[in-house]
C-alpha cells in the first residue's frame, strides 16, 4: 500500500551506515575508530534499510565519510570518499524504481556547495525531493505513490541549518523530532528529545526519529538491544511524541537480535501507523 502520505510509514534506519566492519583503509593508515554495521551499503538497502545515517566531512579536498570528533576528519578516522557510497545509493534507486531512500547527515562539510557537488557527481539530483514540497507546520507529506511517480525518491537532511537556504538541503529539525541518541536514549521508560531537536511532542514536525544504540557500539550486546528493549522504547517514545509512532528507527548491527529484532520493530511501527495493529501483517 503506497497510497498514504510518507509520514504514515516507518523505515529501518542504519546508524553510521558507512562505518562498516572490515572496510578497507582508503588513506593507507590503519583506522582507529568504531564501526556500527557489518554489511555494505548495497546489502543494507537490499535487506530493507530505507534510511542511512552518514557523517560527512571536508577531507583531502573532497567530501568524505568519517567517524571522527570535533568536526575534523583524520586519516585514521576516515572511511572513504562520500561519492563511492552515494553511487551505491544511486545504483539502488535506479534498480528499484518504487523505493524511497532517506539520508540523515551529521554534516561537517564547510566547503561552499560541497554537498551539492558530490550529490550531483553521484547522479543523485534526478531523484532529489525538493525542500519546497516538505511540510513545515506538521501537515502530511506527499503520498508515497506521488513521490514515486515524480521520481522524487531521495530525501536528504543535514544538521547544518544554513544549508537549507544556501543549497536547498533540508535542515533536519525543521521537519523531524528526534529522541536522545546513545546511552542516554536507552533508559527504560524514558524518551527525551536530543538537544538540537524540537520536543518530541511538537506536532509542527511531521516526522519522528527514534535512536536506539549505545554510545560505544558493542556487537555482542546488540542482539539484546535490538529485541524486546527496542520494542519497549518505541512504545515509550510513542507516548512522549503525543501518540505518534516513529517513522524512523535507528540501530547498530541491524540484523542482530534475539528474535524479530529491528525488522519486527519496523513491522510493529507500520502496523500501528497503517491500521493500529501490532504488526503490519495484521493490517491485511
């Protein structure tokens, strides 16, 4: 069923989607930083991830994906040029003409039009969903069927407010409320907004993002994290967000669980959003 507004669906979101186990060094220096996923970007998309969290930095005269600190990319925290990942996303969108992908950028790129250039070079502008069509006051988004028909199937959000005016890239928190990330977002029974985000119950933002991952990723513990505890926090955050189920649920190691895991969580959200049921399959 693609006949509802975009904000009436939920999407599996991979946190630090580019920070992949065993990803080869592109700088010739051993990498000293954390990883959050096991699969390539293409595998994540093929397996059902529909939103990717990426950290973009100025590095070596280009835009790179980097897992770093204080807004600075180093040769030992760099993963690779952003264009490689963006080309994987372009290939997926080209091969899957009914799918929509959302990119949520923790953005440190200061180069003027740096992001615009790399998205253009990757061939992604033809899929760009324009800021002008994004609802500003909590209204419904366009229908998914319309977005597909218009081939506007890539949503990009940046953490830099000024880029909405300068480059036409949506400032994330103009459109989305988000809970606290990391360990502080994993406290049972609590769902507070992150500092940059409007309050979760601010209905002038049509989209809700729930983060559920540790401050320091621990693969062994993600099986437990991505199971019952994840379902519990989604219920808690629904209450905190004025009875609005999350549209995005962001996790580390998305395939690891003690049961249905992050996929069951997304099925729950879509069931709640589409028909008020505990599972999307019950909506049929």
